[in-house]
C-alpha cells in the first residue's frame, strides 16, 4: 500500500511511495499531527539522482522492522531538497553544527512543536557497518532520549536555535570596507582553493572558485599563484578527465578520486551550465584548447538529445545508477557509461582499439570495478578515426550513431527504464522537472558559448528556455520555481530570481541588440526587490509571507556547487545600474556588499560569488558602440563589462568606455577601444 508520497509530483518523493514507512511530505497537516501526538519528526532530505539516497531507500527505508518502529514512534517526513532548498539549507547547517560534516541523504530529528533539530546524520545502514550504527538502534536511542532526557533535550535545542539565529546576524561593516585590498585578498584565497592538492579526496568542479580566479587573472597584484595557469589546469581536468562523458557528452557531478578519473555518475543540469560558461570564458581569455570546444559542443548535443523538453525547458538531472537488465531489482552505478575491455575488443578493430588506448586510459584491468571510464591522456584535436570510434561506442550505448539520434526519450522512473524496449543499454532515470535556477545557469552557459563561438543552435536553445520561463512561471502575479510537465509549483526563491536575472542579462550581453532581455530583467528585478530584499542589505532566501515554517530567515551567501544567491544578485544590480543609468541599483549593490563585508574579510573562501560582485562594484565598465563594433567585442574576455548599442555616435567615433561614474575619451579605433576596456 502506498504512503502519502504516491500523489506528489517530485520524482524523489515518489521513489519512496511504496516504502513500508508511512512517509508524509512537508505540509501543515503532517506538522499538526506530530504536535498533537507528541511525536518527534524524522525529517529525511535528498534528491532523485543522489546515489546514497537511492541506497538508503533500498535498504533501511524498505526494512519492515525499521518501518514499524519509525511509524509508531516518529512522524516521518520526506523532502526533495531541489523543491525546498530553504528547508535544506537550515537543517544542513544544523547538521554541520552537530556533527562537523554534512551531505545527502540528510536525516535529522526535530522537536514536534518548534521544529528544532536535536540529532542528525547522513547515510544509516540497516546493520552496523562502515563505522556507522544500524538505523533501528539509532531510532530506539533517539526515542529514548526524547522521552527520558528532557532537560538535556531542552539544552541541546536551545543551543542549536541560538546558533542558527546567530548565523543570520551579520556584523556591522566599516564605511570604507569595500577596498581593492579586500578584493585582492579574496581572489588570492579562492585561487588557493582550486590550486590545493586534493590529497586523495574527491574532485569537484568548484566553478564559482575557478571563475573568480579566472576573472581575477586580469588584475595586477602580488600573488603566490599563476592564476591563468591554474584556471587552464581546471579546464583541462574537466574536459579531459573521466568527469566528462567522452561518448555522450555532458559532465558528471564529481570524481571520487583526486585524479579526475572515476566519477560519481549522476549528471546535474547546474554543473553542466556552470562548466559550459567557464570553458567558453577560458577560450575567450585566449586558452584555445580544442578539448574545451569539443566538450561544449558534445554537451550541447547531450542537452538537445536527452535534457530538453518538447516545449523548450531543460530537465533537472540524470541518475548515477541504471539497470543492466530489466529483471534487476536494483540499478548499478555507472553501468550506462563504462566499458569492459573484452566488450571493446568485440566492438572495435585491433587498430581502432590501439588508437583509443593511445589517447585514452583503456586497460584490460580497467579503472573502475574491472571496467573502464574513458579519460583522455592529453589535449589537442582527436583524429577522424577516433571520431568514428566514438560513434561506434555511442551506437552500443544508444542503439544508433550520434548523427541519427536527434532526441532520446527520457526514462522518467524505474518502471519505464525496465519496461521500455531500449535499442541499446538501459539508460539512467531522468528527473524531468524544470527548476528555474538550474535552467538559468544553463541559459547563461549557452549564451556565453554563443557569444564566444557564434553557433546559432546554442542561442536558440537558450532563447527557448528563457522564453518558456517568462511565459509559464508566473501564476497570480508571483514567480514560481518549478514546473512539472506544465504544472507550476513552489514559489521562486532568491536563487531563482538572482540566476534568472543573470541569465537574462547574459543573453543581452552576448547579443547586445536583443534589448528585450534587459527589459525583462528589469521587471523581474523589481519583483525580487519588492518581495525578498532585506532592510539590513541583501536578499532573503524566500519571501516573508512564505516563511512561516522556517526556523530562521536566511540570506544565503555561501557558495556550494552553485553560486550563492546574494553574490549573483549584487553583481546583477551593478550591471543593471550601468545599463539603465539608474543609480538606485548601485546604491542597493553597495548596501548589500557592506552587509556581507565582514564575511568577505573573515571567510573569503566561503563566498567567491560575493567577491565576484565586489569586482563588478569596483571595476565595472560600460561600452557604448554600434552593434557592428560590439559584435567584435562580445567574443573577447572582458568579465566585468556590459555593452549598450548606441547607433547615434559621430561617424569618426568607434565607441565610448565608461568606468564607474566617469567616461574615457571617445575611441577612434577598435584597437583604442579594446585597450581602454583592458
């Protein structure tokens, strides 16, 4: 018998619909039951493509003894973190306070009245292993603690609540805090993050850090690092490493090793958008590595083939795991992507296999559980023979060659994956929901790739997704975060506003003649300011009228896999000030930066996006020129520059460069204009 999750829209929640646990989704009714029956809440947060979330669903959450105890003694609630990042942020912060680390699945116990956490963890096995206690024993201990240790429970919850409340209070900044030295120190610290030796730890893209280092490479100040070299190395790790799918295109979430070899195989839309923008910027900054251009091109093909809905928006993610046969009970990690050496011997001629081995890390023993993840040995242009080899491998995976498959239908759940007759391998499940923030990151990536490479297909994809959001995501005058097959859900949060406004401005920046994108950005910014701006500076994660179920109101500034909302939002304000000549935007940007300036000074590696915004605030440049001359500039790397078409300039003037609140002498040649910007 299904539980309360059966009728939800979230793929992640529906994956748990047939668990013996009587799961609720987060709602007033569930919270009221917990209060009335005095049951501590077991809150479990994850997402559909999370590997260890899938493991725990098949183990502890499917165990009848655990379910019986949990149903009797707790009120179990499941939350999709991609639907409610505001809830996830608060309770993840609490978990890190309690244990010193975090991750998903996020499993945490709350008091039923105040919703304050008092114990938590991540993955719990059924029986004790991996140095972790068995989940039933954890539940029994927690319930005993809740019933017996009332004084200690009160002390713990008071400490957690005080810490959470304190985290939202930012110190007052000095009036002259936004200095060039603060910017340089922040760039230096964040460059150190991407320059650090992983020492055997997993490798993550860390694009907000790499993007800041690249942006800072144009600035002259004393540094321990060769920023350009480190940024190029990060691009090569991404485009050549096993984190990139060299057959199908698209980037996996991260690698489990320090050598960028074996990925955790899920593919997230946000990673791919961020990496696409970064690689395009590297190319425009003069790093003309052919692998970057190839990685972008094949990622766009993957996006068109597997991740684009018929009405133009982009799907959220693809799982790390997939079934190898329809009869399997549980999917296998990475099976869709890896290659057995004997299989390669059958697919390829000996000459083709030899050339593949010369360019990629292919061995009989493999590099992942006896199989091979493709990783390039070096950069450069791949031969035509290797392009044929790639097409053969593609055909094994998908059933036909890449040129013959324009679209590949998603497996929307495990049942579809196992019952549809696939011409090649059974693919991973695709989470087909539309998330505004993640779509916005991909729109920005595509927009920049168009600006650098001029491929119209990149522009069309970005244009269609942006248009879909503008036309479909407003209901009753409010912007919404999600779309499930045409059904809008969940009010937009600060990251949705900030990243969508950035996407609109990026479209205008990479095609300055398309002024409608600026007009739309101004309208969305107006709603953002009215609903989420804090009088203390910066933006709340969501609107106050939708925050009744939250312990605290946060203003996110810490970058994770995606850039934090406030860093992006403040940079947007500077760009809008230049493009509209409305200084109210600049005043708001200054207030926001001052609100976070102590964070910038004390914890710069927590907030590279805020430092990016500080760079915009201190060094932003406006270029006014004809559309013809602006076209010459767009493909170059001028990271804190905006462009405005001005066809009324005198015939002998190419353009005008304005920095902050003053303009330079008119430029009479393109070379002079470029020199002034640089």
